[in-house]
């Protein structure tokens, strides 16, 4: 909840609210707002409750501005306490508002969504308020089309997964699988062998002799679960079984140097041949 970090004085007099709001009476940030119609005090708890009501209705789309701040402490004496002995202790914080003050602003959402969200927020407030629109606002149009059109548009933006990451599955075979509805790791992991072989044989390829479709489901399951280490171990075993291991160059044989004793003996023999005879 909102409250000051520190104040010059711990307690404050009650005061009186007179006149209309001169500052903060216009929408400055968003396109829609909540305007107060009467003077009053708005506790910090109710400001937070109104904010939560709006954000939940807007489903965290758009932006919300809070234009007031609770900086006035309200004191209260304990129950069953006699009169006197000074002012009570601060109990909570309130924002002092005058008629015409803007409490909240909303932007980035259509008008119907903002109107409904602010209607819920007004119900949380202890003062009368109304929904207002910025004169020069540029409203966000609602999404066009029916619900089915929106679902199709969302599906069209989904990026398909690369099935060629599966060992033994190339671009042509991936297109054939996509033609039968297998275009994701999850779909490939749940596909049966009969469906895979029909898709393979549609191109004239003999499944039993040319590809290892029996291992595709297991590899796709590793990819769908994000277990890339397990996939690497599994594919390495397949490569070894196929005799298609990859030489990384880590096991290159090291050059063997001749032992130093042999070199010294050879030099001694040479020196003996070159020495003059007596």
C-alpha cells in the first residue's frame, strides 16, 4: 500500500476541504480517467483495492496511473480509553481529494474495457466518482473479427518447431510429416509408427530400409521436455550403432619422440668414426 517514507511531523490536524480541485483536474497521461464528484478522504487500502480491481479486469493489458497519494495520517485512540491524555496514534493514511480531482488514469486499452474496469474501481471508493474520457484521446480500436478469427490469427503467429533436429529426419521428411498434422515435438512424440510409415512411404521411400522412424518419438520426447543432454546421449548411441560416429579431434595420436639414450649412443658412434687413427 502507498504511504510516505518519512514525514516532518508524525501527527496532523484534521483540517477542512473547501472548493474545487485546481491541480490534478485533467487527464495528463492516459486516455480515460476517474474523476471525483465530492470532497473526501480516500484511505490507502481503498486506493490499492481500486487498482487491483482495474488490473484484474484489464488482464494486465495497458497501463494504470495513480494520480493521488495518501500523505495525511489519521489518528485513532484505543477502544475503551478515557478522554484526554493527548492525541491518538496514527492508524492509517488517506489522500485528501476535492471535487474534480482525477484519481486514476488508464491507457492502451479499448474504451469498453476501460469503462468496465473503472466501474469496478469506483465501487471500491468511499466517494462519488465518474468515468471521463480525455478530449484529444486516440482510442484503441477493439480487435476486429469473431472469436474464431482471433483464434486462427493467434495460431498463425505460433512458430513451428524444427523437426530436423531429430536425427534421421530431413527437410523433405519434415514437410511430409507436417502434411499429416505432425509439426511439433509433442505431436511427433505421441505419433504411432503406422502414421509415420505412411507419411514416409508417401514419397516412395521404404520405411523399413531407409530411415529409423522407431527412434523419432523418443528423440521428440527429449526435445519436447527440453532434455537436450539426454538427447545428445541418445543420438550418440544411435550414431555408434549406425557406424556414423563423429570424430571431434580430441583423440588424435600423439607423436612419439625417440628416447634420448638412443640419440646419445648414435652421436657417440658417429664421433668414433670421425676420430683420427693413431
